[in-house]
């Protein structure tokens, strides 16, 4: 049973980091460079970021539980535990804070597109915060992959 739990932990790290990197650095830029409609590209990218966020929340939750059972009370001194916790908090802030706020700004801008409305600057600011947080998560995912590899190797 422990081997299965270990394998699921590695799979969780892979899925989490892979979804962050793939969506943020391959899919979203491709959508914006390929589609002629920036609004459609933004809507598709936003939906993918939302789905990727759920992947991260699920994987991160599993990893916290896994590490808790594996390490017991020593988990509080475990670097990987704290890394996962910070990544999970970043993901939750994005999923339940920043993304809904950006969706609200888009809804308030209707019937105009948000970037053609008076809410443009607020939306651009929150988009910048979201992008910065995403880069931080992506870099932390690099550390998570290396820590996870060290544990399994």
C-alpha cells in the first residue's frame, strides 16, 4: 500500500507541475498567438487556468495528507510539506480570490469587453497580480519536482 501512496505522490507532483507549465507557458501563449479573437483566446485560457487550478488543489491536498501520514508529527519540519502548503495557498488565492474577482470585473463591464471599459486598469492590475503569482507557483513547482525526485531516487 505504501508503494501505491508513493507512486500517487509522484504522479500528483507530475500532474501539478506539468499542468502549471503546460497551460501557462505553452497553451495560453499559443491561443493568443493563433486565434485572431483575443477575447475568445482569453476566455479559453481562463477556463484552462481554472481547470488547471482544480488539478493543483486536488494534487496539493493529496500531497499534504500523504506527507502527514508518512512523516507523522515530523511533518512540521519537512521542507516538502511547507513547499506544498505554500503552493496550495497560492493556488487557493488564485482560484477563490483573484479569478472570481477578474470574472466579476468582466461581468460588470458588460455589454463592453473589460479591456474596452472603465474597468480596464483594475482588470489589468489584477491580471498582473495573477500572472506574477502564476510565475511564483511555476518556480515553486520546479523545487517540488526536485524534492520529489530526491525522495524517490
